[in-house]
């Protein structure tokens, strides 16, 4: 490792590969809440985060594991689950007064029609205004889960109706 009076150690989260500070700065300059979408192999995590000098504040959040309480029996790591998680987070954000936000995908590589953009579509359908390009949104049949199972579409509608009732 380099040493000497001119060597500057990078921030810890940059060294660990967790934060791109240039991208974070661009998102914060918008002065809008960030819709942070984080994916794992089995789950989707979404938070609406507002900047504060003392530390970021989470305004609303949703996790794909919460879908099981609403009647979701399929995997929580697939594209329809990401859409429903985005929808749930969007409903909570609208309820808490968030009208618009910017999408924060972190260090993930954006893929057209991927799970990140399925979550974005869910937030848009819930009523949150997020700038985006229409070409990245997955097709309706993929959001409905037709590529997985024929009876998944009915389950999606049932879960959405339970979300709106809460």
C-alpha cells in the first residue's frame, strides 16, 4: 500500500465497493428524495430516502418478504415480486407525502426490462413521479408473471387489492 504525506486513503465505503460518491452527489443535487432499490438473489429492498445534514432519513420502505403476509406464495426474488414490492413502497411513500423522487440503483448495472425497472414500474403505478425512459420498463406480460406461471396473474391482482385496502 502506498504511504507518504501525499497519499490519501479513499473513504471506507468506496474502498469496500459499496458507494459511488460521484453518483450519490448527482442524485443529492436534485433535492428530491431518492428511491433506493437494492436487490439480492431472494429479495428486493426499496427505500425512499431524504437527505439530511445529520444523516439520511428513510421516509418509506418496503421489502419483498412482506409480500408473504399479503398472500404471495411464489418466490420473492423474481420480477413480479419486484414489481409488487415497488408498488407497496410507492403506496407507502404517497401516503407519507412523497410525490416525486429520483431512482437510485446503487452499483447495479442497469438492464432493460430487469428487476430494478420492474420495481420502478411498481412505484410509478402507485403514483410516485420518477423520471425514466419508457424503453427500460419490462413488458406487461412479464410484470404479470406469464413467463413463470399462468395462475400468477390472479395472485398479483389479489395481493395488489390487499395492499390498497391497508
